């Protein structure tokens, strides 16, 4: 069987062409968008679009490393046969992190209309902003952003290196295999701790929630995590199915696809639980300082997007993934994965833009062009990474468990 397995990936030239074309669309969209919206009174339109796109795709790629570390800590082996896919996607995170960092720094130090707390005069005359100034300050924001992206990148690199080192240096004894698992678990736990301190707590407050500096929700970070993680699983699934269609990942079968579908189903429900809990509590309390966030989203011009968001990200996964057979249908899972990836992009859109433009919906080809550009970058960089290393983790202690996996 080993001789029939393709360990080295050769991506079709069409894949590279499509990724380059998408990146070109993104670059052109950014240039045109800057000329149209990046200067003058409409500059929030440009920077808001760059903000939610850069953060969304960064968190989606970083969710792949969360998936690896979470399954590592759970001593899961089912995902080992396609582990190199989330590894490759997570390798894109440092690049997108650098881009997001530039956007964030421009908004904090060079363009002070998105984050109102960056205006020192406004803070001085606003008791609420002044009370949060120790947290919402350019210095803290910058330091925490550097630490967030930097430590994600370092720990993610270490996890990928541990995995790839096994290809040429197999554990010679049972004890060596146990030592590898222990080392892998330690580094995975470090990443998880930092992930909890950032994505699941403070970082979404800084990057996204502080756009509405007078408003806050204690569930906001978990909501952001739920949205980006299920989209991350969808992206992994699309890559896995593409490689399967090209004759690779021979050890990955419908059992693994079924589990990826279950992850999408489960975390779509989890996201909806957070969506409902945050919305219901604020709606039921009916306190102006809290309902101000949902006013333009629910009763304003963004209402159609608000409900479309719920339909795509909850009703569609619920109804389609409820049956066992649909999670084993490669075509249907591909469609649903693409829909979920789009749906949560729309979710991030409505997390940012209504706060900047509460009286009108700003959504056109500029937004879609930028998003396609980011997808092109992910395709290009992840595809390049996949070709540089063995597509299947050789000598991994849990590889046999993945081969005989049955759900």
C-alpha cells in the first residue's frame, strides 16, 4: 500500500494560475478602493473593509493551528492522515498577521476615525473612554497586538516543525514515541493557553469591539472565536476535498469527511448559541447603552444582512448536516463549506461596518474583490507549503489510528 501513496504534492498549474488571478483581483480592488474611498470624508469605507477582511482571514487561518493543538491535547488520531492541510493553512497566519498589523497601526496612529478612543481630545471629554484609557490606549494596543501575532507565529511554527521532523527522524523505540507525544502535547498546551488569552478573551475586544468603545459584551470574544473556528474547519475541508479529487490523501476517506462535517455542524450550533445568548440578553434587558449596538443591525438598513447571516450560518448547516448521509457527500460538503466560509465573512462584515455606517449599507464589489484577494493569498501560500513537505505525516505515532478510523 505504501508504494501507491503519493507523499509529494504537485499542484496543477491551474491552481497557481487561479490563486495569482485572485490576488491580482485583490490588489486591483485595494487600489481602486483606495482611490474611491481611501481619501476624504469616505475614508472609513476603505479602512473598515480592510480591517474586517484582514482580521477575518487571519483568524480563520489561525483556527487551523487551534484545530491541530486541540486534537493533540485530546490525543486524537483521526485527523493525522490530513494533518498537513491545517498545518499548511496555519503557515499563512504570520503573513496575514503582518498585513493585519499594518492596517491596525494605520488606524491607531495615522487614521483616528475608526477607533474613537485614539483621539486624545475626545477621551479627555468622555468619562466612559477615560475610564477605559488604561486598556484602550495606543501603547497597550500596539504591545498586545505584537505579542498576539508574534506568539501565535512562534508557537505555530514550533508545532509544524515538530510534525515535519518526524518525516526524516522516526522515533526508533516506543519510549521515543512517547517522548515525542509528550513534547508535542506541551507545545500544543502553550499555544492553547495563549489562544485562550487572545482570541477567546482580550484581542477581539481590542481589534473589533473597541470600534464601539461605549458598548461591550462579555460574550463578544467567544462569539468571534465561534465564527472564525467553524469557518476555519470549512476551509480545511475544502482543501482536503480538493486534494482528494486530485488523487492525493489516499488515507483520508469518507469517515474523516464525516467528522469534518460533524465539526461544522457542531460549531455552527455553538456559534448560534453564542449569537442567541448575546442578542437575547441585550434585547430582553432593553437598556439603551446595550441595544445601541443592535439598533442599526436589527432595525436599521442592515436588517436583511442580519437575518441572512443567521440563515446561512445556522439554518443551512442545521438542516443540511443533520443527516448522516449529507456529511459523507463530497459535493454537498464542498458546497456547505464554501457557504459557511462566506457566511462568516458576512458575519465579520456586520460586526464592523454598521458601527461605521449605521445609516446605510456599504457593500459592493470592492468588499468582494478584497476578500477574493485574501483567498488567493491563502491558496498560493498554503499550496506552496503543501508542496514543500510530505503530504502525509510519515512515522507519526497516531497515523495507524487515522488509517483504521471509523465513525
